[in-house]
């Protein structure tokens, strides 16, 4: 028996889900963007109330660990750590890009040779991305990529690639290939974490509650607004 709470805050989507023995039983999401600090605990409480479940019944809590938004990741990880500590249950960390790829790969029938390229929007023409095959195996390492007309051209010569996530939209006008498929509507969701968090729980792949940190991929860089005069 396993009851796992999944938390996804790596992008503009705030999403939580409950899974029992690896099966989704509840999902709450806000797609409006950038309200994680305000809505995360509200969504969790609403979901628990509707399912008549208390935190004490959880066997683990899983969090989307990144890469993604610095602020979003910190909010999600902080909440997950707090719940894990208070309920004395394990903390599970799920790779954000892997969960995205798994969700899209199971959304319809794809050719066995198809690869999946989740894209999380970074700055300008940069995305956080990786490649996964139909079995959700990592085929190309996670990286911050600056996209141009030659991006992934060699791979696209060999196979179809499904580009998806909130970074895919800005790439669809630049990457021109008959093997490039763009699915812009499917972003991050706590529902996509269910299979991965259950697998981690079964294999006792627990994160250290005290020392676990999100996978930012790149250091956070604070910017100064253009109309700000230093020293004033």
C-alpha cells in the first residue's frame, strides 16, 4: 500500500496529485501562472478534503526537482520538505523533464523510434531540455540549450522528435524539419509524476530531507530593472 502526494511547481503551472499504488486518484492544478506561494497549500488542502484523506495517511511526498523556475522550485521543495518532516515520511525527488516526457509519450500512440524533447522556457532563446525515448530512457543529457535553426538537426535527420513544454512554442518557428512535431499544449503536471514517484518509493530512492536542494541546472541570476539607478 502506498499513498503518495506529488507536487509540481517547476514552471508557471502549480499542480498537485494523489496516487495510490501508482495510480492517479486526484489532481488539482492552477494554470494561470506564478501563484505558487499563494495556491500550493490551498490546492493540497482542497484535494485532501475532497478525498477525505489526511496528511497522516501519506506514505511519501514527491516533488518535481527541476530544472525549472528558481522561485517555483524553491516553493515546491520547501512545501514537500515541510510535509515530509511533519508527517515523518520519505521525500522523493522526480526529474521534471523526465516526467514531462513520460506524460507526453503516454498521451497517444507514437512510433517506437520517436524521441521526446521536453522544453522548459529559460531566457530569450534558451531552454532547459533533454531527450528521452519511448521507454522514458534518457538519450541525451539534460542541458541549457540556445535554440537556432541548426539545433538538433543531426538527430532530426534520423528520427521524429516530439518537442513539448512551455519552451516549445518559441522554437516551433525556428526548428524547421518534417521530423519535428510540436505539442505546445502539454506542460508540467503532477499527474505525470505518478509512475516515477511510485517507482522511486518502491526502490527506496529517498532524498535527504535536511540537505536536498532543487536541480536548478544554472545558477540564479538576479537582474536590476532598467529604470533603477544604482545608489539611489
